[in-house]
């Protein structure tokens, strides 16, 4: 390998490691100081396990009466259960080409890594397992669920460092993986800009509905502000990063800018309505804004 290429690769690795460390420090602080307790109180383990027997008391659920013990003791006894605290968190992260866009300091991919780190370290603080799946128009990478800080850090590194094979986006394969790979009820975060071909809407909605029937699904919608508002800069060429289609737009025309903004807002509203209709929660996140208030609002609303 030429010396220049080697130096460039080393510089990139150094930048990634520095960013991983920065994300770790930021997200660990957020989890410890503000989000950890809210995550803990909202996301509890799914399922129960038997603990002990006790005498029946007025108001107890009669379905829990153990008739064998009742017959032996000549008094009504009920079975007591305790909740299984441990659960699995699955992060489905979109790594298609549209995620590389960023009009400010952070691209959508970099913000996705940071959001994923928040959830991973939150899960770690609760002793939960975390898994990662990265997808384009297919699932390209899967990291099985494990516990611990090393798993959380690896998730951040993988998201930042991964070089996807494909450029397009399809949500259906990732949602199907969540149903097939995780046998018990889990918490599934879909972190994406949700820019998909229009003809795929019906298929990924069906997959979402099936996933939400089995798991607790949360959609984190990553958005760059420039995607929703065009600058007044004359004729500019817009290119789809996934299909590479191009179109020249006269942004000096206010009517064009207003129509564009209205259309993008309609698409966002349609996505939010679709997620709600299919029983998935919705968290909007902008790349140029602090995401902590949105996460706080979400955790508080789910706790209620």
C-alpha cells in the first residue's frame, strides 16, 4: 500500500477512535445523570417467573389460586410471581447512502451512532443485552445480543466504521430480522432517515405491523434541516444519494421553496401517522439540534 494511502487510513482510524471516545463520554454522562432512571422505569422485562405461595386475600386475582396447595392446606393459596427484569434491546441502524449527508458538523450516520450509544449504554446500566443490525436494502451486518460496556463500545465503532455494500434503503428486511432472530419480546429501535422508495411503503408497513405485534418498536427519525428547507441560492442541482438521480431547481423562486418545504413536511407527517397506525413510537431527531430533550419527552410520555 502506498505511504499516502496508509497515512490516510491511519488518520481515519484515529478520527473514528476519537469520536467513539467522545460519544462514550457524552452518552455515559447523559445516561447516568438524566436518562438512566427514566429508561429503567419505562422499559421493564417482559414476562414473569414463579416466586412463592401465600394465603389468598380479598381482592387477589382468583386466576392465581393454586388448587393443589389449597386442597392440601384447607385454605386458599395463590401463586406469587416476580417480573423478569432482563430484556433484549435490538438496534436496527440504517447505513444507506442517504445517511452520509450532513449540512452541519454531524452527518446522519454520525448522529445515528450517538443515539445508538445512548440506548446501548442505557441498556448496559440496566444489565440488559444489546444487539445491532445494520441495513441498506438488505441486512448487511448483525451483532448478536450481549451485555457489557465492551458491547456498547463495539456498537458505536461498527456504525461509524462500517462500509456498506449497497446504497439503497429497504426497511422490510431489517424488521423481518427482528421478528426472526429475537424469540422473546424485545425493545427494537429503528434508527433511520426513513427515505425509502414510494412503492415500498405497503411492504414495510406490513413488516412493521408484524414486528410491533411481537416487540416494543421505537422509530428514531433522523433529519438534516437542509432536507426540509432550500436556501435561496439560484439554480442548484439536487442529487439523490442512493439512486444518483439529479434535478435542477430554481431556489430563487419562493414558490418553489415553499412547495418543497410543504411536501417534505407532508412526508414527515405521513411517516409519523404510519408509525402510530402500526403501533410504533416516534422520536424525531435533527442533526443540528440537541437530541436530549426529544429523548426526555419520549421517556416521560412512555412512563405515563
